[in-house]
């Protein structure tokens, strides 16, 4: 019930700032996802939504100039998504940041305990419902830290070099 209340407050603040909840969620995802995951299908899997709903969300964000679609360099039939400069600025005013600031009432120990508790609840929920974790790249079983032919790191699943920035992003293929 508490999570629902937080969710409602967040949505209401998000509406005041001119975007619907799904639009904020898509912007946040595109701000955190790695280049392999910034696709309509990656976003659909992350949101647990339908292709049609996500398509409407992306059209709205493109119309507002916050997101743009690009053809993939290697596969011209594939579409990649990226935030525009206006999209990145919009995220700087994300109402979620206000909520995070409210965590200041907690001490460091309480904050870590809350993070661990929510992580466990989420992991249990995903296991029961079969959802993808979308965890950080550096925590993935395919992540090779400082690989000999890396950049400096490497992904053994996709067989690509990974930068330090890549390692801190979330990925649709991530497996703990
Ligand atoms: S190492 Fe894992 S999380 Fe990182 S790019 Fe490869 S599959 Fe994705």
C-alpha cells in the first residue's frame, strides 16, 4: 500500500510537469539502458507493456522532441532509440529525483537496508512472474572485466567491447 501511495504521488507530480507516467518511464529507461537495449522491444519488455502501447508512447515523445529513432548501423531494419538533448534535460527535472531526495531522512545503514529489501522483493517477484531482471551490465554473467581485447571490458554473449560507461548501464540481456 505504501508503494502504491508513493506511485500515485509520483504520477501526480509527473502530470504537473507535462508527461504521462508511461512517458516518464520510457525516458528513464532510455537514460539508463545500454545501446543494445535502447530499442522498442527492449522498452516493451522493461515496461511489461504491449507493442501498441509502447508505440503510442514513443510517438508522443518524438512529437515532444524528447526521443528520436535511428536506423541501426549494422541492421538497417532495426530501430534504435535515443534521448535528444531536450529529453536529457527533461530527466534532470524527473519527479523521481524529488522522491530520492526524501530518502535523506534515512541514515546510511537504513538506506542500504531498504535497498537490499526492495532488491530481494523485486528478484522474488521476477522469479515468480518470469520477468527479465534488467540489471547492471557489470553484474552480468557475460561481463568480462578488463578483458585482453576489451574496451576495457567485454561482453562474451554479444562479443563486443564494453566501456566503463557501458558497465554501469542496464541491459535487456543481463543475467546475474
Ligand atoms: S555483459 Fe551482459 S549486461 Fe553487459 S552487454 Fe553483455 S549481455 Fe548485456
